[in-house]
C-alpha cells in the first residue's frame, strides 16, 4: 500500500467518504459545543498553517478542532464490523499534515487519497484485534482507542516516514489512546474524543520525525502492551486477537466496509429506526395513531443495548438524545423522520416525545450478538401487535449509493454554506485525482465561515 497505483479501485468510494466527512464538519463547525471547544483551544494553542473549517482561521490545533466538528452531530461514517468513525479521525489529520507540509512539499490529490486509505485500513484492524464492538460493552469508547493508530498510518503517508519512524509514531500515539463510554450520556467532551485521537496521531508523527522514540512492539508487548491492557475486563476468550492487525493486508479492504450514516444518531439505533419505518410503510394508517400505542419493545445485540438501550431522563440534551435508542424511536414514531432539525433547542424536549418514551422497553437478545439485527414490537390499546425484524439498517447492508451520499452532502450543507461554495467543494473532491496541491485548493474552500442552521 505504498503508492496510489498499488491500491484497488477504492478511489471513487474514498472520495465520497471524504465528501461525506466534509459535510459533517461544515455542519458541526458552529454548533454550541464546537464553539466552546474552539474558544477554549484557540486561547491556549498558537496560530499555524492549518485550516480550522468554517472559522476563516489557521491554527496548530486544527486536527483536534476539525475532528470535533466532524463528529459534532453524530452523522459521520462508521465501519460495519469494528466500530470506528474513521473519517472523523483521519480526514482532519491528513488535511492538517498536508497544509503543514504545503510550503515545501505540495500534496497531490492522489497522495491525499492514498493517505486516507491507509488510515481507513488501519483503524478497523486495530478494532478487530480488540474484539470490535465488544469494547463498548466494557466501557471503552472505541474510536479514541482504535483511532490514534489510524491517524498515524494516514499522516505517515503524507510525510513519507520510514518503517522505523512509523513504529515509533505508533508507540507514541497508542500510549495516548483512551476514551470512556460514559462521555455519551450528557457531556460535550464526547464530541471531542475523536479529536484527541486525530491530534495524537499528528503529534506522534512529528515527534517520531524528530527522532523521539516510542514504545516498540506496542501492540504485542506482554507487559502494558496496547492489546493486553485495553482488553482487560473482556469476557471473551481469548481476550484479544493480535493476528487481526495485519490480517488480509493487500487482500481485504476495510475502506470498502465503511458506511455513511443516513441519520444523526449513534449507529446502534439506526436499525431500530428502520424497524419503525418498516412498520410505518406496511401499516401507515395504524402507525399514524401513535397516541393509541401502549407498549414499544426494541430488541438488539448486547453492544447496541449497552451503548444505547438506557432510559433517558428529562430534560434530554443533544448528546444524550443522539446516543439513546429510546429517543431515536420516539422521533421516528412521532415525527416519521429523524433529521438534524429535530435536535434544535425548542424541539428536543417536547411533551409528546416524553409520553411515548414511557412506553419503550429495550432489551438484549443474544441471538442478535455480533450482528446489526434488531426487532421492534408495538402493542396498541386494543391489543393489536405489530412486529418486524430487520437484519441490518439502511446504509449498512447495502451501503448508501454514491447518489444517496451526494444527496446527503447537499442536504446537510444546505444553508450552512452558499450553493456556489457547495458546488465548488463537491467538484474538487469528486475530481481529487486531478488536484496538484490539495492544501491550496481545498483549504481555501473549507476555511470560509459557516452558519449554524440549528439555532
């Protein structure tokens, strides 16, 4: 995977992953938690060469901030097997490195794509080595654990580091890995945890480039090694799988297993929403009468239950609502859709939502473990029961088509940036191979200010 020509035909798909990530970052740049993060970080971090998306500024901390923006509304991509939102970690890191190196080594579109794929291939492999979604069941937030290595892999391609330097960078980045899943309930910092991973990789690369040594054999070490330490508490046997880190290199392409999300919700609730949508499509008249419902049961795998099956308390905040399966259910039941506008301050705690919330019961079903499958059962006051089971949500199997991703890009950025800027970014990304200097072209387009459409 040393050169762009050594890659399989993933360029088109990777460009749509980038476009989707930029939509998420532009939308997230001016959200309240993003503004707070920006205002805090720019006080303590100096100006630099790297674009802060949507702020018309350049700062050293761009990777951290842009990752925070990209993950800021829970609508960024996800790997279907090992739960990592790779774009939120890799794209900000690669963009920052490309701009940092721009004055001496302009980064071409092909080089940019190669770096992106390197990150997309690394993060999920680290995730598989730790048991994938099992990490969520023992309290780790998987992305800031899996992500630092992905950031290193991507940025190492931009700087053309040697194998020894890359190993040092991995050892430096992986010792910074961390992320607690309790961040999902009410904290703003949940939005930033992917950014910590992105920044860790960039920092590790530049430290290694200057000769700073890192932990050698960081994944394999039997005393405080990455895999052994993070898998502590796992109830599987074996607890970790070191062979997964390099398994299928050059043959299995994890970039192709990454999916764009149709809903601004944590991925584990997408199938729940689609089960409700399925019932609404089959029984529209009955499902319109949601006030006649008395019980809603949602069944899911252990990982989804642990991450999102909890009962929210009033008042809900945006982070908690987006991470909560019951909240996803009530939005689809009452509004027949799940879109960003529903999370605006005036709509988040409507009384009708909380009335439906009282009916919902989530539970773990062992037969669904290690799958996306879910079942929803709705009981009405006259005793009628409607039930459906789906093996996977829309956007996972199959993934969104390129046309659907393009529609999402246009819908998400509508009102956030001008139509002219929207078209120019779209054209640039979808023709990235023709770009000779990504930092010069893309940085300028992303730097302009954005609007907060959720005010």
